[in-house]
C-alpha cells in the first residue's frame, strides 16, 4: 500500500511538471494552485482571476472564474493579451497570445502563509494597446525579497478592451459600454483582495501601481466607484487620466466604435464577435491609445470632477515621471508653436512663452523637452498629484527620475521613441540618451529588475540608483511613507504652494521648481478650465 501510494504521488508531481522539493500548494476560492518555491520566494503564474472573455463574453464585463477540480498547475504565465508588435522595448515571459488572457502572477516571500504581508499589484504600460504581466521587467522577485507580495495582472487591450457600441450598451441593460480593460483591472484587484490571505498577504494593505498606460489606469481606478475602495495606496509613473481634455461621452465613444466596426468590415455586433481575434485586431489596426469613456459604469462622471470634488480614493499617493519623457522632433519654433496650438488652443499665446523656446537650439534643449513632455503626459501626471493633494486628504510624494540609461549592450540598436528600441538603420528618429531619463526608463530601476533587461550595459551606478528607488517603493508599500534608513529624506507635498520633488539619481536631492509650478497652474486654469 505504501509503495503504491508513493508511486501515485510521484506520478502526480510528474504530471504537474514539478519536483516534490519545490512544489507549493495554496487553496484559493476556486480550487488548489500548485506553484514553485524559488529560493524562498513562492511563485504562482497564470492564475485566472476572471472567466475567459471569449465568444459571447467578448466586450462584456469580466465574469467570475469557474472552480476547477483537483490541483491546477501555476508554473507558466497565461497568454499575453491580443496585441500587435508596437514597442521595441517589450519582451515577454510567454510567446502565447490570446483573448483568453485574464491571468495574474504572484510572488510571495511568506513562509507560513499567515504573515499578513503588504501587497503590490502592478499594471503594465503599453498605451492600452500592448504589454503584459509576463514582462520580466515587472517581475516580483526583488519586491518579494524586500517583504512585499508582488502581483502582475493582464487586462484586455486595444479593440478588445476599449470598444463602445449602441448594441453593447443596450445589451448591458442600459449600463453603457467600453472600459472593459479597466474593469479587468478592478476584477484583478477584487480577486487579490478576496484571495491574497492564502498567500500570506493582507487584503487591507494593497497598493496598486503602474507605468505609462498602467499609471493612467491607476488614476482611473482611484476615480471609479467600481474600484476606489479596494486598495490602500497608489503609485503612478508617467501619466494619468487627467489630461488636457475631458473623456468622451458614451455617445461619442459609441460613434467611434461604429467606425471601428466599419473598419473591420462588419455590419453588426454578432458579426464582430464571430470574427477571429487576430483577424479583427489586424483589420482595426489600432495605432493610437484608446480613450476610456464616461460609460456610466466604470466612470459615472468625468474623473477631473471626481478628483476636484474629493470623491476619489482617499489614499496616499506616490507618483512622478522621467525628466526626458519626450523630445520635440520639429525643425522650427513656428512648428513647435503649431504643435502646442493643437493642444492648448487659444491659450497658446499665454502659455508658450513660459517654456522659453525662442531659438532652434531651445527645441532640443530643456525648454523643448519640457514642452514635448507636457504635451505627451508629464502635465497629466502633475495634475493628478496636484489635485489629489488638495482634495484627497492624504500625503502625496512626487519624484522626477533623472538617471539616463547606460549605453546599449546590443550592437546595431538605438533608443527609439517613448522608451522603445529600434534598429540603427530603421530611418526613424532616435532619442538622444545624454540629456536624461526617457519614457519607461525607470521601470527596471523601481522594480529592481535590471538583470532582466539584456539590452543595456548596466554599470554599478545603475544598481545603486535601483537600490534607492526600489527601497522607496518597498517602504511606501509597507507604510504609506517612502522614507527609510540610508535614503534622502523625501517630504510629502500635501498642498504646498511649490511642491517638493525628489530628483532621483546617483546623488538624489529634493528640489522645488517654482517656474514649472507656475506654468502648470496656468495650463490648468486656461486650458483645462475645470474640465
């Protein structure tokens, strides 16, 4: 009997693809998960947090996960969301891509699974068009070794995550349509809140974080009635939902959705749902970031109103961006003015001079970088922190990441736009790398994942900066305050007239930039006008 029992047990482990020495079982609401122990960090990959959004569930709010029988193997990442190859700086932990993408990944340092550790949920960037929780740069090993349970979660992107149609709104019983990718994120947070105690986590100590589109998502999650009560703290890097213009109404989004349906060559929702995912993605061929809408469900009002009136999540907020988010690729000052005119409108004459762009040399220097960065997403990041400091009743910690990446280790490659990587002979404009940190440059430093990126020739100072940044992150996740031993003191903003901003570099320091503050407040008053 004993021999037969052990043979059966060995067979089970072989079936799971695990050894008896590193297998870790955890019971969640839907069943038992089998993960692995990696030198003290227990890792669970490809954990479903919602039903596969396929068939009639395409363009539906995320549905509950069905329970499973026996032990579910959790050693491989779930499929990446449907996406085209848009960004040169993305690599993934799996080659598989599917509509069936609603999976999350957990790294926990818990030993007894009863420790009640703080939790980080990280949402990937990629313009709401690309990216995945399987990307190595978001991996949670470093955070786990700092005493934090780290989670990454996929969400629907592009046409699959952000489509509004009158038929979809009607199908929802008058609850509107669109914002499915954001609803996926809310569902992921809810799943973590319901189940993280089984992994040694504290459901009352969840911090949500993200970069670029992930940062935009975090600000949206703070404003939504579907999610604002599910977490205790928030971190945003480079971007927010509070841009220059209001979000489109449901009717406006539905009109745009009709154009997408026509572009796909479909006459109705039934035909659109029947089209294979890859064919639909290629026919629609999204090239610009989808815009969430006031659907009446995820958003019941403009997020700018929510934050202005203090109806957002009242949680500590740590946010910032890079000091070279974008560069102006225009040849003349007049072209720069025209670019600003498209965004600022009639206020251009009052605002443009504040950037100090007078000559062509200014275009490539700090004045041009500041203008390009604000038009891209720097202003929206500032607006988020500024308003939350006024109405959120919680501390706001602002940083500016300044450390340039080192030279590339790969031959024949150059930096591309928005943090991407491209072939040196692609004919596309390259980002200069000697003026500061470009968009997305801070991810690996903040998450402590430099070794996962083989593109750059990391030097000792890169690891020193990463040690600072990741410790600030970990301290904030644990306590709501990023300060700690061996770190430059980082004061909170609250509602100071000129906000103190931590300049993160090899030698970090705190700076107050009255000129930038004045310019941003003028843009807020003249361009946004309370919208």
